[in-house]
C-alpha cells in the first residue's frame, strides 16, 4: 500500500501543482469577465404606445401614414440605467428614404436607444405604410 502512495511521488506532486495552477487561472479569468462586463443583472422595461417616426428625404414632402401609428418596445440594460430611462429616449422609426411610387407596403421598425440600452423586441415588428400620390 505504501508502495502505491510513494511510487512516482514527484510526478504526483507536479500533477497536483499543475491542477491547482490551472484551477486558479480559470477561476481568475471567470471573475475578471464578470467584473469587466459589470453586473450581469439586467433590468427589462416595456414602453407602450410609442409613436413611430418617419424618416424620409427632405425633397419628399408627401404625407405618409403609418398603420399602426404606435408600437410597444421592450428594452433591457443595467438597473441604474433603466431606472432613469424615459420613453422619449427610445425612438421607433421607419426609414422611407429610398421609397418609390409604391402605394401600400410594410416596413420594419428600427429602434434607436441610448448607450447601454439593448433592444429586446418591438411589437409589431413591421408597420404598414400608406403613400399618398406624388404631386408633380
């Protein structure tokens, strides 16, 4: 029995030290990643009935209509950031800068958020656009 314990004792000690160094390295890297990303705790807020903004070129002065005119936006971020976030800082918009003479179409809603705030979802994700006829 003593022979089993004492046989290759230097290799056993080396293996134990190597395992401890490996464990400490992985543990340190894990803690640094948690510290670097800040708190892993996030808070989620949903803003209802935010008006959809229309982005178009300055030369296109048509009266576009968006159906529905409002959307719900769900965002997440650090709890302190989300506590001070206001609905006016979250801007859902539809880009119509390269729109042709199509009469009725659906477009994806893009959302602009402040730094540190992540978009989770937009409901509905697409809105209908009704274009009035272009005057010449």
